[in-house]
C-alpha cells in the first residue's frame, strides 16, 4: 500500500499536478472574467465545449510534462535530486505509455468539440514533443519555445470565444512576459546542470550580463502591458495586483545585476512563480469595480 501511495505521489510530480491545477483554474477564470465577462457565469461553466477544451489542454500539458521529464531525468538528478529520486519510482516505460494515453485521450476529447480544436491540439502536442526532444537545447529558441507551449492552451479559448480584443491580447502579453522572465531566471539558477548535459541556454552561451539585459527588457515589456491594462475600465480591482507587481518588477530590475549566487536565483524563481499564481487568482477581482460598490 505504501509503494502504491509513493508511486501516485511520484506520478503527480512527474505530470506537475500543481501546474495543471493552476492551468485549469487560469483557463476557467479567464473564460469567466476576460473572454466572456458579460455572459452568465453558470452558462459558461456548464458549456460542454469549453470544458472539453480545458480538459484537452490539461491532458496535453500533463503529457508534455511527462515527455519533458523523460528527456530531462539525468539533468534533474543534479538540479533537483530529491524530486529526481521520487520520479524514478515511476518507470520510463510506464511514463511513455501514459504519455501516449494522455495525448490520445486529449485528441478524442478535442475531436468531440470540433475538427478545428482537434487540429489545434494535434499541433500543440507535436510542438511540445519538438521542444522536449530538441528545441530546449537550442539557445536561440529555447526560452521563446518554452513560453509559447505554456501560453498556447489559452489560445484554444480564442477558438471558442472568438474574442480578439486588445484587452484580451494585453492580458496574454503580460502573462507571456512574466513566463519569459521566469524562464530566464530558471536558466540562471540551473547553469551547472545545463552545462553538464549540453543545454545551450542564454547564460551559458552569452553570459549572465546579457541575460540580465534581456531580463530587464522583458520587465519593461511586462510593465508596458500592465500600464495599458490598469487604464482600462474593465480591469476592476485587478489593477492593484498589476500596480504591486509592477513595483516588484522595477525593484528586481534594479537589483538583478547584484545577484550572482545560485541560491538567490532560485529564490527569485520562486518569487516569479508566486507572482504568476497570484495573477491567476487576481482575475477574480476583475468583476469587482470600485464605481459599482
């Protein structure tokens, strides 16, 4: 019984269950408050096509984490030894079979929604495999590819709602910038493991200074999207999250060139992950507008 429990925990870690929960929550909240704010919330939540898209997104993302773990297991032994030890409780053969099963199930669900959604997720699954197999070792496209495959599930919502307003794109742009910054910090914190296993990241190829310059440019882009959003009447009380996040980004931008230890980079990585999670939760506050209280 104990071994079964350990394997369940290991599998939850392999598929990054916590990330999948955040992904599903973000898609539901974005559907309610960003893509279709004027539609009855219960009507949106009970829509079978929307649920199908979100389930297909979660299953495809879970499969993506599995194949990425499959290729990065040796690297994780240096970077995250305890988690790597736990992941070994699930055999590589089982991971591959579960990966294929999740992808197939996601495509079946996508096909029940529409042929366009089926094609969308088939392409998405292919891009995830390309990233795990090859692209995550190519310095010029690694970070952009990594962010792209994490943002793509949200574009599936465009297929459903057909909402192409600048407000929606600004939310997507802000999220993309935060994810890109987080990915850069992750590379800064894992330089030792990346060097050993031949991952050509930006810090290893061009040095920490240039990486930090790109980091600061990305901060300015994120703040630019935040500045636009806080001036839109639709943003509600989410503007306070955008204000506070912008202040934090400016502060980090000033101190980033003084940071050099791996431990500091890991703390910074956790801070950005927390900002993303808080950003997802803050979507709820779009519905709360000071003028209506």
